[in-house]
C-alpha cells in the first residue's frame, strides 16, 4: 500500500532492448524494467538552468522530457489529463520550481535504482514457480507529480513515481510543508520499492471486477495483494509501502471485536466506503480496509489444506465473497 495524503489510484485492468548510459531497459525472466525517463528528467533539469523565462522553461520541459517520454510515462500522463484535468507541462514546471533542492538531493538515489533490479527479479521468479501463467507488465520508473508512489495504469503499464517512492538520509525536505508529512516521515528503501512493484503486479492478475465502492471487494483485492507480497517477498514487506502500517496493527489490537463488528456492519452499507479507504478524516487509520482484507486473506490461506491452490486462488481473486466466507475469520472474532 502506498500511504500518503492523496488517494492512490489502483486500477485493475516486451521487444529487444539495449542498455546505454542514458537508458536501462532490462528484460529477463519475463519482467521488464524501463528507466529512460529518469535520465531524460535529469538531463532536462540541467538544461533548465539556462532558461531565461517561463516560456523557455516550458519548452525545455516539453522537448527534453515530455516528447521523449516512455510508453509508460505517456500512459500515466494521459490518465492524469483525463481523470484529473492536469495541465501536464505547467504541473512539471510548478513542482520543479517549488522543489529544486529536493530533486537535486534525490538524483543519486533515483538514478541508482537500476542497481537493484536483480534482487527484484528474484520475487518474480517465485511468483512464476507458483503461478506459471503469470505475465508481467513492464514497470516504468519515472518522475510524476507527487500523487502516486506506484499504480497500474491501463492498458499496459505499471508506473512508479520515483519522486514520491524513494528517499534516504541525504534527501533534502526543507522545501516541503506539513502537507507532505507522508513524504518526509516515511523513509522508503530500494527493497521497499521492490515490494511495491510486486504488489502492483499482483493486481494485474486479479480477475474479479470490483463493484464501485464495495468495501468487501476492495478489502479482498487489496488484502490479497498485501498478503501475497508478504508471501513472495518475506515478512519484512508487511509493514511499509506495499503492505500495512503499525498504526493499523495497533488499532486492531486495541479495538479487537468492536473493530470487526463495525467492519461487518459497513459491509452492508457501501456509503461508508470512505471509512475504510483513502480518507484522512476517517475515525480509523488511513485505508484500514487494507488491513482488514489482509487478515481475511491470511485466514483464508491458513484454513486451506492445499496451500498452492489457495495461493493461486488469492492471486486470481475470482470471487471475493467466497474467500471471505472460507476464511472463517469472521467466525473467530
């Protein structure tokens, strides 16, 4: 789970490549990582220093970044234009002007992301062992608008916004207001980034089309992605960008049966969807539905005799209600 103050869009919905100092498109084991946008972005930043006016800057952004955008970045930008009515060129101008120290401090950690791809591919080999028919979408590492850390963008893209999804102790946050507390407070490593990519890929295997604002559907679909990321990547992936957080766990431990009863009651009333997902004003921790779904899916797995079959069921999620009923979780609370 990518946790921050904006709603994370999660949407259910590969050619010979060369490596150079400008682009690293790495395809093996049926997984493709594309990093050309990173290099284009920082090349563009270096040229912006020569701009004498806003119009000069907009032209440089357009020619050196937007016109050279990868397929994945283009799909993300088209989605943002249609769904959020963004003026793309102006949006980039504004964030670059607002956070120059941040982007400069991030250059090394962002450009070094490709050094971790061999570790990421281990996770995908594990998925293929259990689910041989898995076909992974290309993952595009780009620079967005601080509105998503990672998401599936139809029709063929997993988009990772590195401006929002990686940082370390050298990152300069001095230009950010309290509105960006999610960015400042949550340190995210390269390993966390790998978990996020696995989580988003798992969403692409899910066959069930969720009803709009169905609390149960969204809980199971997100909970399955959290549980399976933990299953394939290890226990350490549970807490963080691709899973849940300690606030959720502590809240659940403190409120126990009351929390579960409130969740069950809201399953009958989808108007209360915002209680459980993407709402900073909920009485529960942010997107508590992820944790509820995770616990249901975990219980489902533990109650199945054939574990391999259970994992495949959780990967595909054909019927969330069946997973819920077979989990027996609701009977033991």
